[in-house]
C-alpha cells in the first residue's frame, strides 16, 4: 500500500476519496487540443535541467477537499515536482495542500462564449491566488483582443501590459506557423528576446540541421584539400 499523502508542511493530507478527479467530460476542438499540447510539449523539451516544474493540461486544481476543482486548459507551477506515486488518487491532481502553492500561471483557451473565463474562473483563480491568469481567445469570442494577461494584485486581477513573467523566467507570444500539421496563430512560451521555446520535434530538427551544416562544411574542406593535392584521410 502506498504511503498516505502529506501536506507541504508534513502533516497528513485531507481525505480525497470522495472527490471526482476525472470525469471524462472535456469536449475540445482540434485546435484546443493541439494548443494545449504545444504549450506542455515545449516546456518538457526545453525547460532548464535541474529546475523542477509541473505542467499539465486539463488537470483539476483543488483548493479544498469539499468543493469541485477549477480546471485550466494549461497550468505551470515551478519549484515543485510530481509525486512518485502519481497514480494514487491523493497525488494525481493539483492539490494545493500537497504542492504548498498555486501554479504561477494558468491558461484558458476560449472556444465559445459560455466557458466562464471572465466570470467564475476569474474569481476562483483570484481566490486561490494564482499570480498570472492568461486568456487566449484566438477567435475573439469574448473581446477583440486575442490574448489577455492578468496579474494578481491583492485579492483581484489587473491587466498586465507586457508578456514577461519574471518569477518564471518565461514569456508568451502569439506565433504564426505550423504545429503538428495545422497552420494557425498559436500561443507559445518564449524567451526574453521573444524567440519561441522549442518543442521536442523542433529541437530534433534544429540538431539535424546543425549536423547537416557541419557535414557540408567538412565535405567542402575535403574537396579543397584534394585540390591542393592533400589526401584528407592522411590527416586523421
């Protein structure tokens, strides 16, 4: 039997046996699915080694054990790690009493006008003190602004003008391009210069391009040596 969960203060965690942590109800479109994957993919591929973090899509954040969770499309929490027994019910969701803090960033991707991004979810994220709340509205269902960033100030949110999160060491940008066979305007993590954080496929492609460039450079050098009457193999 797995050890019972402890809070971040080392005391026994509340009972969660009655909570619904998965209900199989999310109904997303293709874009939403790929958008969430793009954000988590880039973090898993390019996050600095040795710096723990948790990133997830459609995972509930539980503030207490007596109310339903709030479920962002994507969350990012730094300085924390997944539990080893991640399949145990008392460790497989984002319980605030286990992680000891809310995520730094939650992201909602708007697909219609009834998701509650500007009402219920706004209030709940403020109540659990999530520092940054992002609403990505690519089809502009709610406003004419495709991206709105809010920063917690006291007990409520205020608009954040810039797209950089100093506590996290990342920013966001809207990037036009192709991901997983779909051309669209995507929300992406970016560095201080505004360059997108690379996904696993992009990093592999970049490494392949570097290898091809090095191979071409080597072949050119060998040709020049032969023109000078030097056998390149004799130099190795």
